[in-house]
C-alpha cells in the first residue's frame, strides 16, 4: 500500500477498528513481514511464530483469525486465508478501551470480547461450547503443566464441566442431558471479570524486527 490510496485505506481501517494511523502502519509492516510480503495470511504463517508455539490454546488462537463469525458479517465457517483488514479486525478484540469510555461503550466492548472468546471454544459453530469442546480446552490448559498426567487432566476437566453445569443450569437429574454452555451461560460464568481490561495487548512501539518466526521444516 502506498500514497494517497494507502492513506485513504488506513483511515477507513482506523475508523473501523479504532487503531490509530501510526498503529495501523506498524501493524501493516508486521503483517507483510509475517506473510513474507504475500499480503495474505494463512494458518502456516501463524504456526511459524515461536512465541505462540508453547501456548496451550494455540490451536484456538490460530483458528480465531480465520473464523468468519469474528469478522462482523454474520457468516459462519472458516476461511483458508485472510487479508490485512481481517487481520486488523481480529487484533482489535485485544485493543484496550480508551481512557474515557461510557458505561454503554464498556458493556459493548465486554460483550464483543466475550463473544470472541466464546467463538474460540465453540469450534463447530453450533452455538454451544459442548462437553467435549470444554473438556478439550481444560485438558490442554492442564496438560501444559508437565507434572500432571493425562488421566489426572481428564479427571480435572470432568469436574470442571460438572461445576459449570451446576452454575449455569442448577442441579441436574441422573437422566438430564447437558447440551453445553450457551453464550448467555458463558456471560454468566465470567460475570464480574473485567474482560475489557484483561484481554488486551499493547500495540505501541511495534517493531517488525522483533517478530520471532521460524521457517517451516
């Protein structure tokens, strides 16, 4: 991107995402570096980031960049590649709120971030974080601790799911079937957590040379 066209495009992206023009310029440099100047992001580009390799929910984070539900177009399914605008749209979920934010704006930001997190774990797009999806996430998080064995991790995930079910739907009978966590339940579980301030990344002082990538073997 260059010249007047870039300035116009970056202004549009700034209006859409809330990033400043300077931030967008820096993020565009990182995007081009990450995609090896192709200008199109694919899963393997994110898989090559060393800092992401050891994250216990790495798979969910990567898929979030290709989840059409996160693009604000009420579409389902996953894309195989995304452009810079979609890349920015996802990063905007991790942008800290402005200092002077009204209560209504804060509630909207919180709901949007919670919806993004919900989508990360509702991997089959059915509107529920199912028992299997939830247990998989818990197991991945617990198993990141090398001192905990898989059987122990499974036991912890089972107990965690029962706790969530009791919180969201109350006492269940022996023959009751728990479909999973709805978005409304998800909001209830995380009520009181200031997700709008906890779920953010500092986008200032971005330097393309600090990106740690490795070439595919």
